C-alpha cells in the first residue's frame, strides 16, 4: 500500500511539471482514470487474514447456520460475517489490522459467544467452539441479538443496521446489499434463487403486496429487520403446514424506536414537448397505526406510482414506467392517480388495513401490423393500421381484517369493491392478400364505446384449532360478482374482392350486458395420527352463473335514430355450473422432509342456454373428473432445498364453446360452438432445487416444470375463398409445454469494492396442435433465453450494472405451407450511477435492442439512452435535469411467432424530451430509547 501511494505521488509530481498537463485536456481524464485504477488495485493488495473453526453444541454435534461476525469495540460497526455450514465449519475472511476486534457467534436457541481478538496480523484457527443451549428459549434475548444474519427454522432474518448504506437510501438499496438477494432490470427480486411473490411492512401490504411502492419510497433507516420466508397461504400459516410454493415473501419490520413520526416526498417537473410529472407521498407512523397518502400525475407513461431516486417517474430501465431498452408496451399515456392506505390495530388481537385508489388515464395508441396466417397450402397476408384513444376512470377499495377471537379461533375478512368507466374511439383498416398476391378482402371501421363495470369480491375465512396438537378446522367462503355494461357505436365496411361472400356494411348501436356471479365454499379438517403424520379431509363447492345479453340496433335512414332491431346480430346466452369436490389426503413431516398428498373427484353439473333468432338452444352436461396433488419438500441444509409438486387439473368448456349458435360480431370471422367438446384435462409437474453458500457469497437454482394435456380444447378454423374465417372448437391429445430455468449468482466484496455476477438460462419447448382447413397441424416451439449480468459498486460513490440478454425463438411446422421460422433478439443494458462529488448524482441508463427477422418497414434495432443529473441542496431539496431518449431512437417493434401465424407489429412510443424537476423530501422520526 505504501509503495502504491509513493508511485501515485511521483506520478502527480511528474505530470504537473510537464507542459502536457496544461496543454492536453485528455491527460486530465487519463489522470483520473489511473488514480481510480491504482486505488482499486491497492485495495486488493491489502493483506487478508482468515478466522476459521468449528461450531458445536454441548453434545458435540455441529451447529449449522450459526452467525460468526466481527465488530469494532468502539462503535460496534460490522467488519465481516459468515455462517457455519452443515458440519459446523466456518471461514471468516477479513483484512489484517492493528485494531482489536470482537468476535461474536450467535445461533437460535443458544447463548451468544463473545471473545476479543487482538490485532489480527495473520490467520487464526479457533478450533472447536462450543455453544451453550438455553434451558428455555428466550425469544426476547434472541430478538435483541444484533447478528447481521440469522436463520430461524424456515426464515432468514437480516439485521438492517449491519449493512452500510448511503444517507437517505431507500429499501431497494438495502435489499441490494443483502447476500443472496438480486434485483434485475425489471425489478423482479429473487432471494437465493427463489422469486419474491410479496413484500409486506410489519406483516401488512404497503398499498400493494408487490412492494414496489415500499421498495422505492420507504427510507431504509426505518427498517430494523428484513425477514425472508417461504410463501404460505393463510391456511398453511394457521395449520403450520409446510409451504407448497417455490416463491418466498419478504417482511420488513420497522424499528420500534423510530415507529413514530412521518416522512414524505413532493415532486414537480416540466419539460419539452409539454411533458410533465407530479408526485406526492406522505406517510405517518405511530406504533401499530400507519396512514399513507400518495398521488401522481404525468404524461410520460408512468401509469402507477414510482419515484426512482435517479429518474423519478421517467421510464427506461430503472422502473416500469415506459420505454425501456426493449421499447416498452407502446402508446402514450396521461395518468392521474390518488391512493390512501390506513393500517391499524383497533383493539387487542386484531389487525386491519384499508386501501383506496382512484386512477384516471388517457392512452393514445397507434399501431401497424403485418400478419402471415399459415394454411396447409398457401397463406394469407394481412396488413392493418389502427388508432385508439381511450379514457378510463377506475375506483378501488379493499379491506383486510384479521381478528384472533381466542387462542384457538381466528377469522379473516377481505372485501374488494372496484368500479370504473372506460370510453374509447377506435379507427381501424385492414387488407388481406392470398399467396398469389391477390387482394381478397378489405375492411375499415370507426367505432366508439362506453364501458361501465362494477366488481365485488369477498374472502371470508374461519380458523379453529383444538387442545389436541395438530387438530385444525378451517372454513372459507369466497364470492365474486361482476357487472359489465357496454354501449358501442359501430360504423364499418368490409368488402370481399374474391369469392362469393357478400360485402358487409354496418351502422349500428350495440348494447351489451355481461354478468358473472361465482360463490365458493371450502371446509377442511386436519386430524393428527402421530406427531409427524396428519390426515386431512376437505369439501369444495362452487356455483357459477354467467350471462351475456346483446341487443343490436341498425340506424334508421329516415330519422337517423338507432331503432331498427337486428335479430341476426343480437343474442342471449347463459352458463350455470355447480361443482362438488370431496378430497382426502395426508401430510407428513419427518426431520427435514415434508410430504403431502390429496385426491378426490369433481362432480360437475352444467347448463348452457342460448336464445338466437327466436330459437332456444339448451345443452346440459354432467362431468365426473378425478383430481389430485402431491407436494414434497426436502431441506438438505439451511441453505439447500428441493421442492416437487404434481397436480392433476382440468377446465370445462362453457357457453359459446359448446353451443351450436353462430357468433357474427366480426365480419371476417364466424364462430360456432361444438356440442361434442370434451373438457381439457392435464398433468402439471414442477420441481426445483435452490442452494446458497453464505461463506462464498454464491448461489444457484434450477427449476423444471411441464404441462401435459390428455385432452385440450383448441380452435378449428377454415378459410373460404373470400378469406373469411369459419371457426369452431375441437379436442386434441398429447400437447405439452416444458420449461427449464436456472440461475447462478455470486457476490465478491473487497473493502470498498463489491462485484456481482449473475448468469441465467431459460429454455422452453412446447408442442401445439390445432385444425386449419379441416387438417390437423402441429407446431413445435423452442425458446432459449440466456442472460449475463455484472455489477460493480465502489463504496457509496459509483455503481455500474451492465446486463446482456439473448433470446432465440424457433418453431417447426407440420402440415402448413411454412416448414419453419426463427427469430433472435439481443438486448444490452447498462446502468451507471455516480454519487460523487457530494450532493451530486449523475445517472445513465443505456440500452441496445436488436430484432433479427422483423420484416419490411419495421426497424430492426435501436438505442435508448436516458440520463439524469441532480444536485441536493438545503438538505431537503433536489434539483434534477433529465433527458429521456437522448438519441431520439426509441421504438416499439416486435415479432410474435405463433403456431398458426407470424406477426410483426409496431406501436407509437415516447420520444426524446428534456425534463427539469424539483424534489422535496422531509422526515421526522421520534427516537424512542426504551
């Protein structure tokens, strides 16, 4: 280290004395780069030492997953930490130094071991370290333990204060520091290879369970613990069953010392092309009570609520606002949103949270599409263009109420009410040619519509356990009631240039009412046979009723009123079903192995009804379909597990799929049901293995799943000489879909330098079947999606995160005019953020996207570069200048390869704009030292 500093000093001396320092500006850049490089090299050159040993209990058995860590005696700051393996062995690497350190060893159920290590200059073997077990586990003592990481049965718990973060860092920055946690460019989070399905704050949602609002807006300093556990249903939590999910949940516990106060953000921005953004978040905490308010208004495609610390609401790699390196979803949206969240415990043993949302949006979407439809002989090529302007207002209220009536009884109540109104104006035109390049039909339309919908859902659950350990009774009732009223004005013309189909001219008012009511009740009983074996019995019943009432009125040419009833385009149909599904099963838990299985038979009665052209059509069917599930989970160690699950599933055909009644809504398509249609029955199998080594900072997971259909409902289409599609439904056998996925990641820390590596591979293979022109076709699809990511963090000053993703699609056809087609995409992203000099943040998101076989006028590749420069002043204010799509190349063009068609499409997107914004952040937490 001394030699490195001497070299740097001589380098400065020689460079300053030379004339080139003042005459060539590039030398300054070279100087900065070399100093940075030398500092990095010097940090690696420092001598590292290792503490090693073996952790055992009083009976000499190894203690797995005990936490070994070093802290400074002066300020108790964390120096290094690791976990013991399944043999109790550990190796703790740290840098040598002249300061004393305190070594601590902590494990659940054991008294903490502490010893002062004097002046670490060389590696030390501590030999065997024995931990003394508590006679009675004192949860209070364990909770107060400040180990950076603990493994408690099926939960990994991180102590947030052990991880050094920038001032004002959010929860997302905290999660990125935790071992085994990765957050990709799409903000998808995995922990030790398992996907995070929900994020809670003190066990409750913070507006929504996806956690995006909490991740980007909650201050990290509020968080005391980050708890990661396998995702469980409420029944599994209460009955203490093993999880059957491959996903995990994150619970953020707020530090009780700071759980009284408030924080918030206010943002306003305006830019070129009349782009604007406004956001507000206010949150108040007091013990169990939390009241939060958020609002957002912008015209830059941020339809939700996101306040990224670098780009705020601006999309492009750091949030899911819009654009992104792959072009985003297309269209330009103006949105306004208000949300209110209230969480409290009104009385003892009760908890509740209430959420309200209002969303208003206007989306302008312009699209052009080329679609190649594959036939047994020949093909059809269609080119279309559309423009859609849509306004939407949506309201949503949901409540989660949980009450522990007694030590043995708990109830849960969760109603949701949603209502909204959507109006749209759509212009559409399309032309279709046959394989001889002859125009066979063309169509254009101008439609307006108004859609009013209301949806009410409710979830009522009752849980009870008896004095006998393992005996439980649960009951649940769920309902969903929806009403959808649609008022549409149709003005269209379809001209058939070939064949005998007559031209179709429509000037109509269509009034349609769709209703759906579904009620589901479930009873479950669990009876213990032994300490490790339980039997379970359950009955599931559900009743569903749907109806679709459509009335069409032609325009009267004399008084221009829509008062001429059109019987051909009017109809009424309904579907009723009643199902009873008794099940019997068992669950066993032996050491590290959990196994559960159940089987039963669904007895279903259905009634299908239609009234069309003054004729009534009724079709009643009864089904007896066996079903079952098997789930196994083996925890090899605290950091390794295997999960396997098998399910036998089915779906029954309904309504227009089985009724021999023609649907003529689309002038180019006639759809008629098939009364001989059978249910879809299929087998679903998934298995996964995950492993994470806390000592090496590396982990990986492998997942395999497959769905195999004994019988599948598919479309059967025939095209006449006019290009008109005559469709129905049929059954095929032997179709399947397989997915193989894997990921490996590793984190390396060397003083202020942190390196992260991530490699992923997803492979999908499927066989699809169907009927075209009365002939069976097959399509075998292969999709490969490897990706590689690298992350480099230099302390709190610099972050560089590049990622490359490659996708290969190949589909092989049988009995179609095209034997095969393929497509590849390349996607490269890099995020760079500099927090130097102090109070300045310079962020850049750069992406390149290439699409190999997209055809004709669609551009194959583009660059998307977003940049942001911000300055923090007066402690609470931040001024930002941001540029979206700096190169003005953003686009949304893609190719979609289907079993019966190849589709190229392009939609309008946001283009380059400059935005200036001012952010005000405030917080006030009352520190409680008790």
